[in-house]
C-alpha cells in the first residue's frame, strides 16, 4: 500500500528513519506564521488549565484547536504516515517550555515512561521559539534507538523530575550527539527509543517546543496510567480505527 500526500517520505527517507531513529529538520510554516500560533498558545494554553490537572503543558491538543492544528499539520502527518501507515492516532502531546535558567532534560528514551503496548510511536518536536544551542535545543544520538538502555533515578531539579528517571550514563555516548537547532515552525521526527536530552537554558531567551506523539490503532493506550491521566482519550487523525481498542475523542472545536 502506498501512502499519499504532498509531504510523504521517499523510500530512502523511510529507510533513513529506521537507520538513524530520527529525520529532519522539516518545516510546517514560516516563523511569521508560527508567531501567530505562539500568541494563541501564550493566551489559550499557558494561562489556562487543560485536561490533565497535573500539567497545563500536557495533552492540550485535546482542548485547544491551535495545538491540535499544529499536531496534525500535513507536513507531519504525511511523513509519519510514510513510516507508520495510513491510519494514525494522536495519543499525546507536551509543551517543553524552558525559561532562561531552567534546568536540563536528561538523556532518556521516551518509551521508558510510556504506558503503551506494543511500543510503537513516532514523535515530532516542533519549534515554537527560535531554538539554538544557547537556549537548549534538543540533542540526540543518531542510531541510539536500536538498543533499549536501562534508566536510573534522577535528581529532582531537572525538567523530568516528575518522571523520576534518566538513561544510565554508562550507556550514553554523548560524544556522538548532534544539536537540533530549529527556526520557529520547523520540526524533526524521532523514534520512541531514540536517546535525546537538552542542556539547561543558559541564554536569556525562552525555548518553547511542542512534542507530538503519534501511533497506530493496534497499539493499546493505558489511559489512566501516568504520565496519562483519568479522562485521557486519543484522537484518530488519519484513516480509520477499525479496532476501537482505545477511548477516542473528536478534535476540539475552535
Ligand atoms: O525539549 C526537551 O528538552 C525534551 C524533549 C523530549 O524529551 C521529548 O520531546 O520527548
């Protein structure tokens, strides 16, 4: 079956994703257009409660149309469909908002924290702000998705304090890391097993990104299990869900 769409990946692109565990950067929109979305995010997301009572930054695609529209832009979905197939489920999203002086996100593999089975996911990390080495862009290790590494307890001051664990440093070769610097409106794709991190924000500029989590209908999502929450639902964003394994919701209205 071929997957169509203006942004679908070539066979070479798909194989590269499997080989390296990430792809990009790509572009959703120019910086001027992202500035308009950013204004709405500041007004409609950062200052209001969302569906997860523990975090205003989590799963806001469920209640804010501006977030849903970013998560489901054709530039993302066409490419993810090239990897996962024509039926796609949006099961989570998270803003990673680092103000000047905020701490690191330690090295980790996302699947360590997630209540999904089997472990199939492609993430898109979207730059809302200008993202540079100075304001703590995401760093990743190409090819590191090929091996699951043990995770150990982490210090409470990191951005990941809530999750409590980081990759065991003995299993991380940071000398192979690359920096994902992005302009507002750009994004990259990565596997649920790719090792990634970000340094403390040592600049005087905010660094806000939005991570989008996409999977397929045969993956069971354990809705009430942390970091998910009671009332959590998925949204079918491409094709159809013939299995009905998960609780699903319609897209939010504007
Ligand atoms: O933005 C960050 O610092 C971390 C992002 C991350 O861990 C993710 O998107 O999975």
